[in-house]
């Protein structure tokens, strides 16, 4: 639980500080991912925990690394940098769980539980309340 909270705080700081600085986003993301890769490699060396990887895993790694992580973070940083209303753009991140559950139900035929539906209603209600507040 503590690791999840720490991760959320770190990502929040990363997003805010990235918005605050006026750097080239492409170069910044390249540096961020290079440093992260080196840190991950250092942790593997220190813990001596290696997971065998086969060629079957490579497409998944490429998809997660390039499409999901690198492109996602880059587009997110560019959207925050260019947006006049950053609060609106930031609220779009809360749609991720909604889209994930909907796609899981449609594409993977997963059963939607009442708790998941209730969570989705709360998420969407929060976005609507926050986006209409002040009008």
C-alpha cells in the first residue's frame, strides 16, 4: 500500500515538475527513460535477481516500452505543456480505469462486478463535478 501511495506521489511530482520546466519534451523523455533503465539495471545487479527472457516476450516488452510508456508519457507531457486548461487535461487521466474496465468487459468478456461499476460511477461523477465546478 505504501509503495502505491509513494508511486502516485512520485508520478504527481513528475507531472507537475515536467509541466513547470520549459524543456524539449522529446529530449527530456529520452533522458528520463535512459536514467530509469540504468537505475533498473543497477537494481538487478545489486539484488542479483534476473528473470530469463525469451523471444516470445520481446513483442510485449516493445509494446509496453514504446507504445504504452514512452509514447504515452511523451503525449501526456506535450498535452500538459500545450494546454491552456491543464486541469481539464489532468482529469482525462481519471478516465483510464473507466476505459480499462469497459475494454476488459467488451474484448476479454470479463464479468463486471458491482464494485467495479460503482467505482466507475464514482470516477465519472468526480470528473463531471470537478469539470463543472465554478461554472
